[in-house]
C-alpha cells in the first residue's frame, strides 16, 4: 500500500514513516499541501494520505478540499492526523471528505488500527 504523509514537522514525518515502513507500507512524505499535490502529480494516486491540519503554504483543510474536489483523486482515502481535537474541527474535516481522524499523540498500534479501519471501509 502506498501512503503519503503530509506534515510540516520533519520529526513527526520521520516517526510516522518508521511506524509505517516497519509494517511494510511504501511511504512518501511532504511538508505541506503544495508539496503533497506535486508528489501526487509525480507518483500517481495513493491508497491513503495521512494529513496534518496546521501547515504553511497550503494547510491540511485546503489540501483535503482540493483532493476531494478533483474527480481523479476523490477516492483517495484521507486520514487527518492532528492536534486539533475540538469537535468542530473533527466535524468540519469529515464533512470536507476526510475518511478518519486521529489525534496526536498516538502510538503505532493506534495508527495501524485506524489505517486498517479506513482501508476496510473501501
């Protein structure tokens, strides 16, 4: 499975990459929504995108709306992974097309369980 991790924190991307790589996933990284769009154009569709909300240039919410608004990409699964834990943000992300929402901090078991849930819902 091909997963794109989009987070402005290099440390967070590295932690998630290590969690996913050890579970056998193919992982790509981007530090913001603009870079993530470039990677999708370059590498084709992804099975799943793990997306932070607060990022420079193009935040996660804008990226989510862009991807879900593109007919070629609308079926890509997107999980928000963010420290935004208020109910309004969760509802806003789900209404915009997010398939799941995971709040930081989390561990590998939580992440892999959520990924399994998202992919089974296909």
